[in-house]
């Protein structure tokens, strides 16, 4: 599945990811800057924060409880479309996903 990561400066990294990868792990493996993934995908560091483009919000779904708390407390600019990249597991229906990266991670 293809994912596009749009940096705060507007640069776009398009990555070919595997189903089962997460938005965080696919970014790290492909050298996308702007996602850190410090906790390794354990839903505890919030350094994989992304903003999901509106047209994909339904397909991506809403954050779980722990994730939502982390977003509220831990990211620099929480929005309704905020998700933690490690908690978005890629499936075929997410092909073409576009996420925006915040200017800073915690
Ligand atoms: Fe730490 Fe996502 S990688 S919360």
C-alpha cells in the first residue's frame, strides 16, 4: 500500500509499505524524517504523531483510549484528526493514505 507523508514544509515522501506495517514503522524503514517512534510502537511515547487527512478519517478510524489520552497530553498540536502512527496498522483499504507530519514531535 502506498502512503504519503507530508512534512510541515510541504515535502512529500511516498512510501511503498506492506499490509501489517504501521504508519510509524513504514516511515522509519523508509527514512521519512518527522516521525521518531521512540517507544518502538508501544503506544507510550507519542513521537509518531500524525494528522490524518480528512478523506481517510473514516477508513483509519478513531484512536483507542490510551492513544487518545497520549494525544491529549503528549503532542504539541492535537487535532481531531490526530493519531499515533504506530497505532495505524496498514490494510489494503488504506492504500493511498495521506498523513501530515507536525513540525515537532515531543
Ligand atoms: Fe511510541 Fe507510537 S511509537 S507511541
